[in-house]
């Protein structure tokens, strides 16, 4: 019984904090609202531009940030990675619209993008199959390390593993989109 209780306490302590003051906002994606056509994938007649994001209130000890956009509703059995950004310096608290363009020219110095499930290392917007709206979870992670050993060939799963292994806190917003 004692070992079970100790294990429970340790697992709670090891879980990344959802710091109450750590928030992310976007003029392009309102939490719970529809994703704008500017952010929708070109295959669904959108502009395929990553949303502008701003964050603040990260936990003490944050040494860098990462951003992901993930669709848990994709009919793949494992969701769909739309965007992964890592090694954002701790001094940076925003990304402009279209920061996820190919080549990373609009990203802060030192930041990189991993591969999406579209197969490219840049932002790929929502474009679900016809049916109910999908949820697009944008998460900013405050990390306890200054840099992750990732590159443009790193899959969403690899980025997610490395990010979550080093998370101090996270802030999320979720947009929705449906294809008719």
C-alpha cells in the first residue's frame, strides 16, 4: 500500500504543470471558435498561414518554448500533426502570422520546425474530411532546457515526446474547422 501511494505522489509531481498564469492568445484563433480561412490548408481553399500567437506568464525556470498544433479528431488512430516548432528562445513571447512558412524565415533565430503529417517541415492548416468539425489544439510549451536535439526531419511524435519530456508548463487554445 505504501509503495502504491508513493508512486501516485511521484507521478503527480512529475506531471507538467498547467500554470494558472501561463496563457496563449491569438487574433486568428479564438478558443472554442472556428479557425479562419487564412489558417486553413490550401487543399481546402485556405491561405495556409500559421496563426499569430502571443503568450505570457510562463513558469519560473523556462529556458525555451515549443509550439504544436494537433488534431486529435483525425481518423488515423493517432491524430494529425499540423505544426511543430521548437527551440524558441525564452526571450520570445510571440510568433507573427505565417511564422510557419516553408524554410522558417519568419521564425525567431534558432527556432526550427519538425515534419507535419503532411510530410513537410512547415505549417499545414486544417483540412479534415467532410463531416463533423475537428478540433485544432495549439499548445505553447515552456521548457526546462534551452535547446532540444531535433531537426526538420523530426516527426510530430518525436517532437511531442521530446517536448513533453522537458515541459514545465503549457498553455492551450483550441479552434474548430469542418469541411462541407
